[in-house]
C-alpha cells in the first residue's frame, strides 16, 4: 500500500520540508559513519605480533609466539589500584570446505590474570592453577606476550594429509573485570588491547 501525506501535496512548503528532511537524514548518516570509524580506530590492533611458529610434533601440535604487549598508563594505574586484568590467548583450527563455510574443528584459549600485591609491592601472574610473583609490569608483559613451545592439542585429533587453518590472537578481556570498568572500556583504545588474528595453513 502506498500512503500519501495530503499536507505535503497541497502546501507549497511540502517540497522544502522533504528536502530538509533528506539533508537531515544524510547528516545523521554521516555522523553515524564517523562514529563507527572512530570506534574501529579505537579497536584496531594494539598488540603487535613479532613472531609465531606452529609445529606438528609426534604427539601434539605446539605453538610459540612473541607478542609486543605494552600496557597503557591507565591500565597500569588500574592494576596498582587493585583491579585485576585478564588476558586471553584464543585459538581455533578450521578445515576449509569449497561447498560451504569452513568447518571449525577445534577451539581453545589460555587465560592470564594479572594482579598487584600492595604488601610486597609485586605483581602476581596466574594461569590456570599456576601463579608466580613478578617484580615489575615489564616482566609481566614479557611473560604474557611470550608463548614458548606450548602444546595446544593432541595430533590425533586431526586427520592425516588434510589441510587446516590455524588462527590465534592475544587480547585483554574486559568482560571479566568489574561492571563499571566494562562500561568504561567500550570504544576506548586504552581498554581494548588486542592483536590481529594470525592465520597459518598446515597439514598434520
């Protein structure tokens, strides 16, 4: 059904109103595009990847990497004030299919928790059930960013002579922080540390 607005037809100002509305809509679209562009810039790669290696060994698939993690002054201050930071190294293995979307075969992650101990003036880095105290932020950054021969999954979970794609990234996980910090982190470059997805094709 097509509806007409009588006022727009009989009033000499109908066309003028339509023109103004069109310009307003165009202006609003421009503002929205600028906002989206600013958000994309804020969420761009902020953790560079210096090197990465995936090795298929006899029993396991092993990953090594060196990320250039550097906390912003705002994040350093948050840790020292008692706010723990959570980082996650997340990865996935997919199998390409020419007739459909790639099939996700395996997924996994390694989580890190960084906190500050005011009594000893040291930082504590925890991964799973393991934890260690470090003397400085720089040392904690190095330990989080450097993955050394880490077994990710058993080799027998993959089929022989099949082609797979491995993808991995390191990022700060603001969703595990207190709610006020989750709201603050939205669209903020200081709170959105992340590397780009690194991909590598391989055959077991």
